[in-house]
C-alpha cells in the first residue's frame, strides 16, 4: 500500500473532518503528495489541527457546492487519485438544515463527478457515502444491490449521491474508474462531532456533560475508523488498474459488531472502568432507523479486504486515544502507533 501511494498526487475533499483527517494522515505517512478541499474544521478541538495537517499538505478552505472554485483547485493540483468525503454528515442536523444537507451531499457530489469527467489526470476516485443509503425493509444485512432509500434528509441525500454516481458511470463511457464506498458507524480517536455516541460518552466522562441516550435499542454496525479507511485506500488502488470495479462497495464490520446502543455504552463503561446510570431521553420527532446491518462479503471476495479489529479492540483503541489527549500526552505519536499496528496486523 505505501509503495503504491508513495509520490502519488492525491486530492481529498472533506479532509478537515474526522474520517478525512485519518485518511489524509495515512496517505501522508505513505509518502503521498496531498492536497485537500473542505471547509475549515467544524469542531474545537480538531483532529485535523492536532495531527498538524494544516501544515503538512496543500489546503483549500472552500465550499464543495462552488463548482468554479472546486474545478480550479483540481485543475491546479492535477491529482491522479481523488477521495470525496466532503459532506454534511450528521443525521439529526439534516432535520434542522435539510436544504443545506441536500445541496452539500448531492450537488457537491455532482460537482466532484463533473470535475473528474473534465480531468485529464485523475485515474481513480472513491466517493464516500454511508451505510444509511438503503431503504429499510428487513433486519438482515444489506448488500450493494439492495434498494436505495432514506427516511431522513441525510440518508436520502446520500442515496441521491449514489444515484448521481450511477448516472455518471452509465452516461459517460470515458469516465475514469469511480466507485462509491459505504461504511458502518465509525469510532476512533479525534471525533468531537455533535450527536455521535462515542464523542458523547467522552464529553460525559471528561467534560462532565450529561449523557442522554435517545434510542438505546437501536442496532448499528460499529467499526474503528481505520477499517473503512483501509478499504477506501485499497479500493482506489484497485480502481487505478481496473476500470471494471466501479459501482458500490460496503466496508462494514463482522456480525459480532452489530450491537445496540445500550450494549455499546455498557462495553465502553467496562473498558473505562466507570459505573454510571444510562439516562434515556427519547425523541419521537427526529426519526432514526432502529436496526441497520451491512454485508461486507463483496469487499472480502473481490478486494481481499476484511475487518481486523473486534469491537472491544476498536473501543479500547478509541479510549486509549482520548485518554492520551485529555491527559496532555503525545497523541500524535499514539496515532502513528495505532496506524502502524493496524497495518502490521493487516493481511489483505
């Protein structure tokens, strides 16, 4: 992986966010020549700044909805590979800002695809969507051929993004290799976004904020951020050499990581060695899917990708990171160590 990416010119949108920061940091560690396009970091603290990415790569702090600025940046950088992660990523926020969510997630994706179509240098691109693009009809894991849908604006906007990609792949035969990637609910060090479970647990523990759980029975496919990130990197590499791998890909955890919110909190409390009551405050206004599982068999069979960390390990790595941060220890060194250990144990 590092041999392939060394020296490659890579363009990442959404690089100032949680997943984008992990992806960018890995690419830089592989020796890639990186440029990024995104709004300024949306949280404080910010993983992007903690990892020093603001000084280690070329940064465009601009809006993905602006095609003119985006096109100019891509033409300037002349990347060989593109990762598109820029998005409005929060389900509950999409109820408050539905138009912004659709503009960012749908029009932003269309802008990226048009830039890819007009580019003479891009050879492969991975468009990151979500596991929430599926029309919820059953409780067993969803695979890439299942119907797209989405109850809330966020899920629907990401399903629309999938359709935009599908349309471009069908309509423009000279398009470089393009695929979409759908991951599970990611956890890991450096996420401070609102309305995400693990950051809420950490704010409860270290900042003494209330931990209010809306849907304790909701089942999700939990995974460490390194798992899908490795999948994105592997997919982009394979697309670089094989144009027949376009389309949708699930990068989800194994079935034993499909657990409900209450169980995840209890596991977290055991790892953190704390004993606190879980407060439930249900919200009947902003709909959230009760059960969501995704099938990773396609990536296993065709990419030789598979998840490496059990859920307890993912949580342990996550809390190690936050303890390091809140105790003012060397979090950059720990981030590098976790990546190296993950890659060392990888056999794909």
